[in-house]
């Protein structure tokens, strides 16, 4: 069984979010949960909450959580908010506030790269 969870328009840049996603890629769900729980940054908290959501869906579907693996976790770039700040000589200095999308897939099949 495959469980797919998405979180769109997160107010964090994809570059920061990829640090947490690379940490837990191709790990078991319980091991990824333990890794993210003790990381001290905002990106791991976002990935941890999405993983908790996927595990609660698995629990309601009566799937054994000990057999689940993170087969796919993607961090994509979302739309940018473009703002400006006054600069010298009447110019406008651009500020881009990046957003990101996060997709997490849990499966009871072991990833091929672990074999």
C-alpha cells in the first residue's frame, strides 16, 4: 500500500527544506521520525509534521507502521512573492520570498537502493 501526502505553499525556501529531506530519504518511517524529532531547525519540524500526518493515515488504514518506508520525498519550488525595498537614487531593490511544495510517499515495499 502506498500513502502519498502533500503540503503546498510552505513559507520556507526549497534550499533550506532540502536539508531535512535529504536526511530522511530512503529510511524507514520510524527511523525518519526519530531523526527529525531531535533536529533543531524549522525545516525538520515541517517534514516531521507531514510525516506524522502520513503515519496517522496509515494507522487509520490499519497498516503496520513498522513496515513502512519513505520511498519518495520531494521538495519543489513554489511561487515566489516579489517585494521591493527602497534603494539609493530612487531605485527599488528586489526582495524575493521563496515558497516550496513538499511531497512525501510512504510504502510498505522496501526501496530498491536499500537492498
